C-alpha cells in the first residue's frame, strides 16, 4: 500500500496529538514527513524529536516543496481558510482542524 505523505502545520496541542497518532501507526495509510511551525524554539525541538522529518517555518514552502500529499491545519481558526485554499490550489489535500473558517464567505470560497 502506498502511504499518503502527510504534513502538519502548527505544532501545539492538536498538532502534537496528530503527530503522535501517525507516528504510532494508528493511521496505517499515512506517513508523517513534515512539520511546520513559525516558532523558532519549537523548530529546534522538532528537529531533535523528529530527525527524519522535514521541519519548515513557512507553510507555503512546505506545501510547494513536493514533500507532502496532504496537510492538516492545527493553527488559529482564522488561518484555516488561507492555508487550506493555498494547499488545494497547489494540488495538496487538506484536513482542516475545525472550524473550516471564521466567516461563512470564506468557507463557501
């Protein structure tokens, strides 16, 4: 079975939970390959904790890198539509942590 190459944007409580599930093999069709967070201190910790994963500071760079087939957004709600739209526009699948957006117009778009 070919595994979906998965990236997480935002490594807080939710992002770390998803990483743990995937790394423990709870989602057999996914392989965690990249994590993105803007916090430099977290990036340093991520590089130690996940030496075999790509660590990004810019979600757009991760999405356009060719490293990921899909992403999950575990960032503040108001960023979900922007990130999801960018990923979809670049042929990358999206799992949006709830809600899909703050405003109905953004979600419809």
